[in-house]
C-alpha cells in the first residue's frame, strides 16, 4: 500500500514537470512567430526628416543673422504659377512672424516675359500750336536744308526745268539736252505728270532726275496749314511716281516761287525729298527774249551753280532756243553737267 502511494506521487511530479516544460516551449515559439510576423515600423526620426527642413537656430541659416527669414527653395522648371509657401517663423527672435500687410510680388518663373506689342501706327510727331512739327523728321537721312549746289562741285552745273511736263515743249528740251549729252532735273506739277506719263518715262529713260513741284503751283504755300502743305507735296509726289512707273524715284521738292518754310522743308524731307533751290534765275518765264535769258545766266552763273529754267507753264519757244546756245557756251567753257546735291 505504501509502495503504491509513493509511486503515484512520483508519477504526478513527473507529469507536472513535463507539462511545465511544454508550456514554456510553446510560449517561446509563440513569441518568435509573433516577432517574425510583425511588420518593421520606420523610426520616428526618419519620419521627421522627410518633411522640409526649417532652420531652428541662427547657426543653421546664414540669413538668420540679418534678421530675415530664409527664402523658400526656387521652384523647378516644371513648377509654374505655384502658390508660394508661407514664410517660416523667425528662429532667432522666438516671436511668431506676422503676415505682411502688402502681398509679396509674384515669384519669377523660368518663362521669358513676352515683349510689349508694337503700336499699329507710329505716334504722330509733337506739333506746335501753329501745326509745325516740333521735331522735323528726316526720313532716310535726307537733309532739310535747301540745296543750292551740285553734287560734284567744281566746274559743274545743274540744269533744272520747272512746271512740266508739257507735250509741246518737254520733248524739244529733251532733244537739245541729248544733243549735248547733258543731264537735267525736271521739277514737275503732279497733275501734269499724271496727264502725260509717257513724257515722264521719256525723262527717266534718258537718265534725267525727277523733282516734285507741288499740285497747284501755289506761290503762297508757306502761309497755308500743315494739312494743305502735306497735300501739295505728297499728292504730287504720288502722281509723278505713278507716272514714272516702278523703279524710278523722285529726288527733290522745289516749292513754287521758292516759297519754303521750316514746315514745308520738314514735310518734304520726311518723304525722302531734298528741298531744292537755285542760284541762277534765267527768268525765261517772263519771255524777255533769248538774249536776255542768256545774259541773266551769264551774269549769275558760278561753278557748282543750279540754273532755273522752264519746260511748261506757257510758250517756251524762247527757252528752247536759248538752251541750245547756252549749252554751246557751257561746253566751250569746260563745264560738266550734273545734278543738285542730295
């Protein structure tokens, strides 16, 4: 009986020991399985480093020593029209930054600003109360002063003929010039050129030059308005240019009677026409006789001079006759024929 009881106790202790060991082993294996199955979590410091860096002390930002906050990072080229991030609080003062009262200027992007559009028409020049341009234009570098000399100087002469073209007298003048291989400048009335484009083309084909001599031959032109003067000059220029055809040009403007004003000279030069005067008035328009015409030229002519004659405006038979004799004398005196200077 006693032996049986002792054996039972021994077996109970052994069972308890084996059960405890099983529990310990099971718990260790559960902890290992749990640790292996649990996902790895990022450390807290790694999460903090993923956010934008903000300076927290003067030593960490060069701008903190001047009292200004660090500028936000410049956006990438693909970043356009982004809303600027709010400025961080000043780290050195410890005070909360207050919002500025005025909106900060837009941050520049990497796109080049468009150039300002040009006006459809150029602005009109400033004018005085009288209508005269305050700053007279000079297109193409044309001088506004009145030309009184030849383009070559020396012993040269520039022949000029006004008031044509005329179907009777202009061809005769051209014949005399051609016989002497002389060149001349023809100062034409706009409507006359429009009525006789064949004569204008003959003039340019022979190597002579064209000059604008107004629309109406108004010798009181300088007392008229700027609008009137522009009409007289520009409309005649268009008439003559149209009659001459493409490729030919006008070189000068001669005011009727020499009635120039600063405004008239400015308009002419602004349209590429040099104001043209003269140094010798043959007075052939008076029809004083051939001898008087020749005497007038002989008295006034000097080397480099510009002679005024006419191929239109009335009977120019005296002019044609005097021209032949004049060119004979000029040839004998050694003059060369050229054009007024520009």
